[in-house]
C-alpha cells in the first residue's frame, strides 16, 4: 500500500481534496499539498508544538498524524483564525502583549491556546501556564504569551451564554 490516496477533509471551513502517500505526515500534506504554510514543522517528534492544529475540535500535532488519518475530519489551522483581514481576538492579544518575537512558534502557540481556552470552562493562571507548556518558545520567556492567553480566556469566559442577556 504505497500508492497515493485522495484525501477529502475540511480545512478552515473549506472542503479540500489532495493526494497523499500512506506515510505522508499531516503537517507535510497541509503545507506541501494544500499550501497551508502557516503550520510550522519544528522538531518532527511532537515535542515543540509548532505544528499544532485543531482536528475535530481538539489540538493535535500534525507531525505525528498521517495525512490519510485526516480523511473526513475538520481541521482548523492558524490561517483559519482571522476573519478576512480582521485578526482573531487572540492574535490581537499576542500582538498587544508582545507574545511573539521570531514568530516560529506562534502558530502552534495560538492553536494550543485556542484548544486550551475553548475546551475548558475556566482556567487559572497556573492552568494556563501548564497548558501552554505543551508548546515551546525559545525567544519570549512566555510572560507575554501567558498574559495574552489569560486575557483571551477572560474574554471568552466573560461572554454571556446563548440565550442569556448581556447586562453590561
């Protein structure tokens, strides 16, 4: 089974198809076949988190997943965060808190933070520090990253539930 397969998946809300050999990694498929180059490849061992994407609502290391495993799934990459030219609130906070320097880890940091905040009901600063330790940065010292994610979590958790009135 070394013949390439056609894979159909939804990436950033768009149904896409591409050819992948059985052992092609999802990171390589996203970057080289689908041209979603925002997903960075760092260690290729699942340690650094630079390749993190959201697969069916949960963070996944795209360097540890074969492209063929993504058949029929929904993937959110860093390119899918912005709404046209309008940055995602977390992207704005990363800029505001200077949570990036070289930028190599930033896509993985953003996707890790999205997963952390959106898959939890509340987070303490300590929870955020622990959760964000899943993505490595060699430049920032994490202070700005933690502040940005904490601010984003406060925004998300402060929103009224569907059907609730915002009395603010």
